[in-house]
């Protein structure tokens, strides 16, 4: 497996390259955003670890350019900001996952392994499933042509489910990606938000999209 790290912090890049090389990955490193984009375009990588703040060209621009050119390489974003808008932006632009700095190396390895098991997909700005339409750029959702008002958390949750449609996501995966926390069995935050989202997306319609998968969690089912 070949990985490209685009990271301008020398110590971080060196640490990641050493650790991932020891794990058996072939690793290239680039500190400049523009040069990193070129490397990503001319080489076949299995995964790119992409920092947001980079010289010459930031990570968002690199991600957008790669997806616009039909590049399906898996991408994990690194950001120093634990901000919901940043996370939503990364998912909507086509990132497979994101990590907030500082992070444990073991967590990065686990996320890499999870992402590499997925089939690469191109993330589109607008998706439609039957009478449900989602515009990820404008953060608009409608059903039967009628606008559905969602909170930022609800939109992020729906985006996560849709981006992984027909794949069951555990409560742990959902809580980690939406709230950046490890799932606590005493906390029902995931179930509460799913109920609220269902009330807006599915209630009153014959076709139900958000399904409960027993023993696992939840899934957006388009069938």
C-alpha cells in the first residue's frame, strides 16, 4: 500500500513517515500544497493524508481539485480545528475521514485500515434518492420538493449516513465522527439525534431511508 503525506510540519511529517513505514506502507512526503497536488495527480496512491493548512495551496483546495478531476484516492484530512463546519466541509468535498490534531498514532493507523477497506467513491455535490434530494454545498435538504430544515448536527449526521449509504454504521463510528468522542454506553446522544432526523426525513412518507440494524447501529438504505 502506498501513502502520500502532504504536511508542512516537519516533525509531524517525519513522525508519520517513520511510523507508517514501520507498519509496512510505502510513504512519500511533501510539505508544499501545490507540489503535493502534482504528486497526487501523477502517482497512484492508495491513500493521502492531507493537512488543511499548507503553503501555496491549502488542503481544501487540493481535495476539491482531486475530486473534480475524478481522482478516487482515499483521503484523510488533518486539521487543528475541532470545528463542526470544518468537518462538514471535509465530508462534503469528498474526504473519507478526518482527524483533529493532536491525535494518537494508533488511532490514525486504525482509521487508515478502515478507510482502505472501503471502495473508493467520488463525492457529488447533489444526490437524489427517490423523492429525497440533498445539496451538500448549500446544505439544503428537500423531500417531494419541500424544504426540510435541519440543524448543523442533523445535516452532518445525514451527510455521514448518505456518504456511507447501504453500509451499517455503529454508534461508536457515528459518535466519533459527529461528536469526536468515544461512544459511552450510558449516553444516548446518537439515538436521540437519529430519532430527530427520522422525524424530519422519514415521518409522513411511505419510503423510509434511515434503518436500524440490530446489534450494529444505523444505515441509510436507498433500496
